[in-house]
C-alpha cells in the first residue's frame, strides 16, 4: 500500500503527519486485520455499560437469529477507527467532525475484520484553517462480507 | 407506561412513546476511560493526554441509555446512525445523554425506532448529537 503512512488524533511519532493538501480524492487504503475476541466484547460492555444480552448472554443468544453473542455495533466501529489509524495517513492536526454509518451484519467472536477506505471528497469548511475530507469506509470480515459501512468526515488542517 | 423499572421489565416496540425526553445520569470522563478505550481500539493515543477520543463519549452514551426511567428497550439490532461531533471533550468533563424517539414504524419482524440523542457536558452544551436507527422487538403474544 503506497502513499503517506497513517486521519487520526495525531501523527505517528517521527512522522509529521499530512495536511489537507496532501490528500487526494480517490486515494485508497487497506488496514491490517484484527481478530475480534470475547475479551474485546467483555471490555467494551464494562467500559460502555451496555450489557445488552446480544453481547453478554451466550445461552439467550443460542435461540436468536445470530445463534451466538455478537459484538456491539459501536465496538466494531471503534475497532474500525483503530485499524484505520494504522492504515491511513495521520493528519498533522485533524478531528472527526461527523459520520454516517450502517451496521449490515453481525461481527461474531473469532471473526477477523479489516478496513477498506477511499477518500471520496474534499471541500472547504466553516473554519478557513481546515478543509473537510470525506472518507468512505467498509469493514470487511474474513469471508469478504461487508459487515459495516459508511462515511466519516474529518476536519484536516491546511498548510500555512 | 409508568411502572417502576425492574431488572426484568422490558420496553417493547408497542411501549415506545414518541417525543418523550429521557435524560441519563452523568459520567465523568477519566484517564482510565481513555486508557481502556485506546487500548481496546488500538488507535494512536492522542498526543495531548487530556484529549478524549471522539468515539468514547458516543460509546458511553449507549450504556448511559440503559439508566433512564424506562425499562430497557428490547433492541434486536442497531441498524445505523448519523452523528456530529460539535465540540471536543477533555478529561474531567462530565457528560450525560438526552434522547427522545422521533418516529416509530412497524415492520414484520418488529419495529424501527428513530432516536434523537444528544451528549451534553457539565455546562449544558451539546457536544455530540445524532439520530440512531434501532430495530426493536414486538411484545410477544401472551
């Protein structure tokens, strides 16, 4: 995967990070993979306080359409965000300003997911120091199924 | 529906009331929350240690949503959402969430509920907000 390494909270150590001008519409990125474990789900339940039986009661879920516990949708999105930070250029100064997201299928314990992303649009924002970058994203499992998809909007600082 | 909520009471699609505001208790954002969250997600930790990752308050709002004066909604699936990040949050800020059902639509398998949700800080400023689409179970036939 060519292109500048790492749109997150800050540049990787030793790398200055990219600016709005460095990003081009059509650039594509693929993240590393990550296997989602029971531990991930338990930690997210404890951290968020969302103990919905979907994520925490294996016996109840045996009789559900999923047949087993599934990861919280927002856990999948959060992991997506972490994976993306390892597979996309980090903005020198950038913040997430909005997102539109669809949960299309379950993430089950043991599934391995990765992110495919593409810079879809660049435009001016309300703050003249930053431009807005729209990134289309797909979270893909080991079977090639898109389990989550959507777009994120990032305010990325311009060069001065 | 004004019964005292218990661990076994549940709010089904039929019980969902449109336009009734639900306010959660607050939670103070700590370094421990950020360490757990960045460790879990694997994202690059923010250079400024007082920065709160944008998706953390959203994630906390889903747990806070269980702590309202209404039995838990029987969510079959979280279908999608739109969200705006309006202002940054810092360690030490205290957030709560305010939500209401905008619309409910009956489906064969259950019902679709569109919820408006705001994350609000200790100065009563809305820092994040959006609309969530949930598939909610019908009350089983008695």
